[in-house]
């Protein structure tokens, strides 16, 4: 199913009708606390936050907290437990230059920061039709179970430096990406100390300690998943 946020539905009925024409009863409207579209497939889920170029510029303006609204929205998106989170930006980027006073470089740097700090992919579509086509294609990809293959889950670390190998090891924990792996190592200084912290320290304490290096608290469910792997008793068959 694709669940479309009720507020998104009221503003973009054209997208809803396009999805309904193709997916029929696989599209429904719900009140989503986070995001605009929740794609629930057989082999995974995806949460899509859709913004037009204008929406993005408005969300960048500092609010009462001194931060742009975009950052609190991304914080909430990062906390959601689903397979993928995606930021979809819809519209013509030339709008920035033509009818606004924004510096293009600032906007491009913002998008780069989003992808690096939050590890959220950004998808660009030219208009609402492009958005509809993307959502349909993405949803169908979540329904297709690939043929099982026997292959290495991770690339070899032989050619890496010791520091790169340390990052490689920590990235092997579930849902820990490069930014969080580096932040954990900056905070605890070694692979052993990271593992010890995950094994012994409370989740909230780890989140607080890592926040200084990461620039924000890592999602609670990510730390809990990593702790679960470290603490889990493993019994492998011979």
C-alpha cells in the first residue's frame, strides 16, 4: 500500500488521482505524523518527504528556535523506523535564480548537508507528474523480491588504512552509516570502546555523548539495533 498524508492529499489531489489510476486500491489517505507518503511493500518500506523548491526555501528560513523548519522535520524523519527515508524535491531549480533572492550556492550546500548528515537520499522530479511516476516505480520496486544470490555482504577491507578499517567495522552494525560510525569512533576513540559503550551504557547516554561529534542525537532505534547485535547471544550451526 501507499499511504498518502491527508494534508498532502488536500494540496495535491492530482498526484493521488494518478496513483489511484495505476495502483487502484493500493493507495489510501491517512494522517501521517511524519512524511507525505509511506510506501509499504512486501520486501521493505519507504517514507517520502515531498517538497517543492518553494517549500524547501520556506523551510530553510529561521524560525522561533533560530533553525529552519527543515531541520526539525529531518530530525523527525530520521527517528522513524522504516527501511528507507527519502527527500523528494519537486520543481524547477531555476526558480531560485529567477524569482527569489536566495543564493544558489546556499541552497545546493543545504542539500549536500542533508545527504551527508542525515544519510537521506534526495530525489529530484520536474513536476507533480514526475513525482507520481517516481512513487509508482519506487512502490513497485518494494514488491519485487529479487532472486536469492550467494555473495559477500560487504566489500573487502584489505586495502584500507587502519582508521578506515575501524570505520568499516563499526559500519557493519545494523543501520549505522558512515557519519554515525565516524561519530562513534570520535566519541569513544577505538572499536573496542565503541563496542563496550554499546554493551554497557544506556541508550540515551550514548545518544547524548555522540551528539557532540555528530551534530545531533542519533536516532534512538538505530542505537538500540546496534546494542541488540552487540548483546545478542549467537549460536551458529556447524
